[in-house]
């Protein structure tokens, strides 16, 4: 079993302790420019979702300006980004009464923080807090466009009832929001395009229903990374949300909205040993560094726990992380592969492309940022928590 030739390494990564999270800034900026250009042509602004990045530096790269707009998935994100000067924020997770005190605290600091909801109970909690604080808390009604998760169906009378409760109760009914989560299960461009149109039509239809009931609906918010990249038109939509597109990952590549060369996030790791009789190479990145996410398992190509690349980010043919223990991973050929079996020398630095950028990122507290042709590695803080 031959040893793989060692590539000439990026000097910037040669001395860093492993495992660690690497962000390729050039790829990231290309990904951002690609989607922004597409949405500009469609005439719809981007509200980037910052849940994948959880980084002030990345937020500044993807937002329109220093104050936003942006979407977040935790109030911890909202608080960190607000402290960095972001003022236009959407908390895109169904609101619970216990979190409204943190919402109003941010709003008192001048942050236009909007919440989402899909029930009378949530609407009551928001209006009660609005009356008690004298703050017209803004809210979007979440719409179920594909049965993926939460939301009100377009034909449900509850839609107008929630809207009236907010509008008359002292809160601000700002509009509707939906997320085509089922697009992650699409396996063709035609299916993705259908999901994008279903997402758009559901949100616009609900907006029209609210307006027909005499209620305001200035915001029609849609979004997922797959649908953002394939929607043919966005008539009636006022904003597009997307998040993982900034870095992309193997799930997105499996869906077909990016290639491996677009993936900006990887985990730097080191070869620690071998089992030549089984064709295994051991690395110091287990699931604590890579995450346990197996999002490609149901796709046409199962990428195990990640695709193995050399230190410069070039994939080895059919090498994946086939198993992951807590602090070490096992590299092997993809089942059924006819690629030559190789062993990677002890001490070799590798980069592993992640199944799910959000899950892998969550294992780390900082990015090691590289730029094209640069020998300087910068560190950007990546925060965690709720």
C-alpha cells in the first residue's frame, strides 16, 4: 500500500495546533457575491442568517452595512451582534414567553428586534408584554409552506385571527415569514425550483389574505439556501433569508447548489497512525471536532463524517472520514471505490470538509482564517450559547 505524496503545504497552516476550524476567506467572499448578484437581478434584498457564522467578522462581510439587516437563531446571537452595532435583527425561532424580557431589553437599547410566532398563545404573550412595557413589539406570523416544521397553513383561519390579535393588542404586525426546509430533501433542479415557487406562493398568498382582512403586511420574508439559489422569480417577496451559503457544506453540494470547491469551511487535522491491514488512517479529529452530523447519509453520495483534502484543500479521490470517535477519526476509501488505496504519512496535515457547516462550526470557538496566497492566519472569534 503506497504512501500518498505529501503536498507542498500552505506555510500559514503548517504550525497550527490541530484539530481546528479553518475558514477560506476567498471562497467565503465568492459565495456571498454569487448570491448577492443573483438576488440583485431578482430585485429582492438579502437578510443574511447569521446562525451558521456566529462571528462578528463574518457578519460584517455578509450584511449590507454595519447595522444590518440580519436574522439570528438565538438571543445570544442577537445580543452579541447588537453589541457590535447591528440594529435590524429578526429572531427567526418561535418566541416563548420566558424570552420576551430579553427581547424587550434589546429593543430598549435601540435594536429593532422582530420575533416570529404561529399561535394565539404566543400572540397573547407578545401583546401582554407590549402593553406592560409600552413597546410595540414587532412580530411576523410564521407560515408552513411545506410541512417541514412549524407555521400556519395558508388556508387556516388562524392566520387572520393571530394577525388581528397582534394588531389590536398593542404589538406591531409586521408581516409573514416562511422557510422551505423540505428543499433540503430535493434531488433535482426541477424539484428545487418547485420548492422555491411553493415557498414564495405560500408566503405571498398569506400576505394577501392578511391584507384582504384589513391587516397590515409590509414584510413577506422567505428563505433557505437551496431555494435562494434557484428561484426563478420572487414576485411579492420583500426579503430573502439564507445562511449556510456563506460557507456551504457537503449537504449543499449533495443537493446541487454548490461544488466541493465552493466549501469555505474545513477542519484542519493531523495523521496520528494507521491500520494498514484494514486500509485505515487515524486522525486527531473525531466527532468533538467534526460533529456527529451525518446529513449526507440519505443522499446519493454518502460522505461519511467528511471529505478528506490535503492541506491546500484539494480532495483525495474517494477518501472520507468513515468513522468518528470522540477525539479521533478513521479515514478510509468510500465503500465500492476503485481508487488506489493509500496511506497518508504520520504527521500529515489534512483538511476535512464538513457535512453540515452549522454543526461543525458549533464545535469550535474560533476560525483560523486563510486568504488566497497569504501566509498569514488570522483568528476570528466564534461564539456559542443561547
